[in-house]
């Protein structure tokens, strides 16, 4: 799963926002360490305009007396094999409210019976466009409106298996037509995205083991990950 995001103010992050023609890029929420339930910036489209919107990184929200809080059901990621199940949390969002989450990299955690190991993955000479979903919530008493989001995860990527064996994030190809179709809220022909629901990382990454995400102290030297799909030009 994708459980941490690195969203630094990087020239490649800025370039991707420019390529996407985002009209309020100055509102990007930058941080080296974003974790589930934090507010992050998502890219969405409305009436032909693309813009950043602040969203809670936890798709399902629970209504409280005076606001919202993250649901007890884990939903910072949405599994690819749930997207076409009518009763799943992401079914409608996959058809009506897709978004892009821009980041410089992501983090993965691998747990065993005796240890927990953390790795950060930073895109080399690139920024990453994660395929995401969002939902909007309106409070019946206060009238408050909030937005929430998740990042779609695919099956494990073979080249990520040494670092995380359960899932891999959906990384979108930075192709103008694909990203336009993904962001178009009127496009409900989701079968066109079937090829995206297979593991692909699409970039070279610097991989660094760290002691824990909050401290970010490196352990050993970084290594380079060049996934097979990147070598193949996918």
C-alpha cells in the first residue's frame, strides 16, 4: 500500500502542475512527510478547469455532531479489485470523481513478526502522478462541506517485492490524453482504464531505508530502482 507521501517543492513537481494546466498551483500543500488523515492537495477538474483542492487523505468520513472524522474503516488506499464492485466505497468515485495526487515520492512499510522496515522512494528527474479518488461530504447540521480522497493501489509490483509485498500504488503515465480522460468527470467509460490497474511504477526511484518516517534518519546508503516497466518504456 502507499502509506506516506513526499510532496516537496521540487522543479519536477512544479513542471507536472504546469503540464496539467492547474490554475491555482500556488495553493499546493507541500511537505516531506504526509501520512493518512493529513490534508493533501488533489488535482480535479470541474467545468473544464483543473485546480488543486484540499482533501483529507482518508476516503470514508464519519459524521460527528459538529463535523467529520475519519471512518473506522481504513480507506486511505482503494484496492484496484474493489473498483468495479457496486457496493464498494470506491465504485461510484471511480466513475464520477477521479483525481490525481502529485508527489515527489512515496513511502512503504514492511512488517514481519519481529520487525518493521521503512523505505522511501523518490522519483529521479520526475514527479509522480498517482491515480486517486475523491468524495465530497456535506454536514446536515452545520452545512460544512469537506473533501476526502484515497490513492488507488494495484497488486504488488515485482520490483517492489523486496520492500513491500502487499500492493503497489497506481502511477499514471504522464500522457496528456490518458490524464485528460482520468480527470474528466463526465467520462464514465472506466473500462478504458483496465490497463492502468496492473502494477507499473513508470519512473526510476532512489530508494532509502529510514529508521522511522517521523525522524527520517537514513539507514545505509541509497540504492536505485529501475523497474522493468520503466525499461520497457511503459
